[in-house]
C-alpha cells in the first residue's frame, strides 16, 4: 500500500467515524435515564430546541422542525406525548407554540422565520409566561408517529427582544411507546364569512355544530383567539337546551391553554357552541374575519381526551360556522360579559415581560408537577450580593422604613372619562396634565414582527391631552386625532409639553398654548436605532437649560441626550443579557427603560429599568452612580418621579405580576441620597391594579398615579406633619432672605453717614497732613457718573444663538393631524 493510498484510507475512516458520531448524536438526543415516577417504564424525553435563533429586532418569530420517527421516538413507530415542559424563560421567549404536522415545507434541520408553519398544522400545545409543566391525565397521551397525521413536530418561538447570543429555548417532550388507554386531541370551533360593522359597541359572532362522533370526549383545556376587537369568547356544550360552560376567555390575555375547571362530557348528539363578542367603537370601517392583523378571528380551541380504540373513527375536528343559529336565542346572558380585570395577564399580553432573575438553569431545574395548570410562574427569590457591585453601590435594603414618609390616599382625580393613562405631569402652577389613549388598547396585535403599528389609519378620536387644576376641575383639553399610542409626558419650566408616542416612534414638543408642535423627533411610523429614529420611545426628562433626555425603551434599551434644539449630544445604555452575582444585569444595561426623572440639584438622572425591576441613577454625563432594587419592587418598576423635598425623595410604582407570593402592586418613597426605601403606600379597597406613570406636585405635597386598567388617576398626599415641616423650612428660608435684603441697605446707609461725619470733622484732612499728599475722598465724586469712555465690553452682542442657526435649525416641525 502506498503512503498516499494509506492517507486516503485514513481520511475515509475519519469521515466514517464522524458520520457515525453525528448519527449517534442524533439518537442520543433522547434521554431515557430519567425519573420514571408516575411515568411508564420506557418513558424518554426529547428536547424540541430552537436551533440557535438570534433575532436582531424585537418581536420576531422563528420555527424549527423535528421528525417524529427519526428524532423524537428514535424508530419508525408510533408513540404518545405524556407531558410538556418548557426549557425557556419568559424574559427571552414571549410564548411558544407546538404544532403537529403531516409534512414540512422547509428542511427538517433548518430554522426559518415563521410565515406558514407546515402542511396540515394543528396546535398541540401552547406555553407562555413561565407556565408550569403540562401533564396529561393518567392513561392519556397525544398520539404521534406512524399511523397518525403527525409525522413532524414544529416548535415556534416568539422573541420579545433582540438577543446577544444564539438561543436554544424549547419544549421538552415526555414520550412513551406504550399504548395509552385514552388519546388527547384538539377540537376547534371557528367562524368565517362574516363581518363586524364599524363603530358598534357589541357584536356577536357565533359558531355551533352538532357533535356527531361515535364516542364521547372529555374537555381538559381551552384556548381563545381573536384580534384587537375581541373582548370575550365563551364556549359551551348544549344538551336538550341546557348550556354547560366549557370555558370563557379574554382573547387579549396570553394565548395559552387554560384548564376546564369542571367535569364536562361531550356525547354524540350534543351541540358545541361558541360566542365571540367584539367591540368596534373607534373603527370606522367594516372588519372581515381573516388572517391579517387588520382582520378579525373567532376561534375557540378545546383540548380533550377520548377512548384510544376509537381514534380512527373520530369525526371532523373542526366546527366551521354556525349550523344551529336558533340555539343562540337562549344562550346565557353573561356569555358576552367580559371577565374581571387581571392586570398581570394583561401586562403579559401587551408584550411586557419580566426577567427570571434567579439565574436558574431551567433545563436542569425540576418544577412541581401540576396537571394543566394556568400560566403562573414560580416565585422568584433574588440572591443578594454581599459586596457592592464593582461599578457602583447596590441598595437592596428597606431597613430605614419610616411611616411618616407614607402617602395618604385622597381619591380619584376629576372623575372624567379617559382611556389608558400613558403619562402624567405637573406644571409650576400645580396643574395636572394627563396623556391618555382614548378607546385604544395596546394588545399583542398592536405591532407586527418589525415593531410597526398595525392600526395606522386609526388615530385617537378624542382629546388625548387633558389639563385639570389642583382641585381636579377641567381647564382645557386638546390633541384630538394627533396621536395613536400615547406614552410619556413631561412639562418643562416654561410650560412646553414633551410627549412620546410608541406607535408613531416619535417625540414631540408642544408649545404651552397647546395649538402647535414646534419640534418633532423620529420618523413617523418608522422604528429604527440610529440617531434619526426611535423604536417605541417611552419618556422625556428636561433640564432647566432646555437640553433633554429620551428613554428609547421598548426595542433599543438606550438613553439619548439632546440639546434644546433637538440634536443628539450623547447616548448610553444597551440591552441586558447576562446576570451579575447580585442576580441583576450589569449597571448601564436596560430591559425596557420605561420612565425618567431628573434630580438636577443632585446632578442625577434616574431611570425606571422596568423589566429588570430596578431604578438606576446616573450623572448627567451618563456615568453610573447607583442602582436601587429593594425586594418590595418585585420584577417590574414602571415609573418614578423626583421631589427635592426632605433633601431629595424618589417616588416610584411597580407593576402587576402573576404567581404566588409575589409582591403587591404599590407605591414607594425612597431616599435618593442613600437608595433606602422609606415607605410603601397604596390605595385602599383593592390597591393599585396596573399603574403606568406618576407625577409629583412639590408645593401641594401631592403624588398622582395614573393606571392603565382601570383607566383612572389617583391622588395621594404626604402626611400632614411632613409637609408642615417642609412649609416651615420654606418659610424660615424666605424670612432669612427678606431679612438680609432689609439689613444690607441699612448697613450701607450707616457706613455712608459715618464717612460723611468724618469728612466734616476734618479727620481726612488730618490724615492727609500726617501722611503726605493723597487724593481726598469725595462722596460727591463717588456718586457722580463716570466721565470719559466706558470700558470696552469683551462680549460680542452679535453672537446671538438665533443669528447663527441654519435653516434646518429654525425649521418648525408639526405633527400631522388626521380628520
């Protein structure tokens, strides 16, 4: 054998070994060395992992597929899924859907941006918001593989924010090849061929079919789906005219399967019925049932189990339209009554998601096994660092709590009808400015995958800026048809209003008169990350010299500083991706900077780093100073505001969260100098539900809190003894100033009188004789106007800023108003 042929043989051998290794690696993805408690002896797991997705923009959807026979079961046979367990964190994955497919239209080992998922797709599982594992009832399994219509399984992940590294989140399947007594499946009721008329408060769309299968099914879960007009969807089994509820859901809440809470058995001959209720108030066009965001959908999914021996005798798994229209004449009256508010679920549905801050490796953790449990995350305990962060001090303690710094609830402001409150501000006169959304509600369909607003033809058709005096009396309102999704609001010392609109991706400065916008930053409806674009900007904070900061929050996780003419001066901040030893991301990184406040007397800018559950304070040049995160904050801080009273106070509010043992939604008083939590305060009779912003009136010692749901503004007042002390301090300061102003002229008069007397007594003459020739002090000369030329000024009066502005500097910007 020649040396060359030996080398070729050796290369061929290495290639063969590599190929075998790769094949084995595929097989080894099944893990059968697991705890089989409560599971069949042959149970194995397989991880449906995303293949290194790394979205560069927010709200991206990725899909990847796996072969049932080759990957999941490891042989050309059939099997059953017994349990679904997420290998994911809600801070990365908004939600995950698992589809059963007949065929793939993409390479099985590839990853693609989801448009069409696959051929013959059917949803078999949905996960959102750190939901517990879903274990099917005993002897029940989802049948997959040979002899079924599920030959492939696709996992789809919705990513909320751009990622700094490839992601391999997914779903762990627990499977068995032992035949199960019962099989699970999905039955879908949907409507088509109907439309929703414009500007109608309540519209019903119904679907109903007679269940004509050969055997019964038992519902164990349900899922509702509609677009932005959907308010509530109710599903029923009807037998001999008697309605038995299967489930009732808010389609604006997370798209997951929720448990059927009572035993319902659907038998042949029963009728399955679903009613979708919509409201089209504010939409001036007819809306069709369809697949786009501008259309609507009316879907009610039922997860069920049935006798496995009759699997091949199942009837059609869909009910299309309404074949029993008279049935709905007697539908329960509360079928279209919306569910009570659930701020935590609504917060999730709006795309607001919290980090899991405990740094736990979800792949290795074992969660409690709760069958078909609602989407509730496990409690999170934040580990505390024993040492300060290398880049600044950490403040986690509430050891200096002082009830005197708590606030007393003083009722609702105005009692006016407003929409979701985006922003609040107070001017120097104590007037309260409210920036609200009218009938617009931010939900999961408000923006597409590229952060573009989906309802660009629907401005808010009421005055979205309302001004009331300190007594809550309406002074004026304006901005009808100006805005689409109001968010932040700030009023500067001159009365100019700065507002942000996350739908428009723009920041505006409005003159005090309210009739003109004199500065517009960002491009209309165009998200971006350069100096000319924003992506859902959240708030503005204005310095006394007119320079201002903008939190470019939902996508770019940065803070931009502008001069008073609207030119970018500097920026800082980046996305949070890694956790430090204290359980929080490094300073100067953000996961949705949601609110800003300036403590100009302290030289600080403080940021509500919302999804990191902390406040970060910086010097005005962006240098990190400290972060504040007492455990009472929980996992989200929505807003903050500074008051110079008592040497500097921060007021803040957190947000709702799902789960058990989670902190209350409430307000906080914090010492800005130390970061210590001084007091916690709340609204009686239910507390704060979904606060979004707050504002402080320093002179009246009042804090206002605006909520998304309910759409209210609440008033809180400082304890009487505390603001009496402030008034006393202010009064003493004023007295000292007045006293000083009175004393100084008197002292001057006394000095002049003494000098005049000395002159007339000849004192200065004697001094001259004794000391030689000197100029005689002449009070008249001292008071006379200076003769000759005045000293030449060193300042050039021609250097007026306005004379040196370019045409673009002087250009006046205004917002487009739609009729």
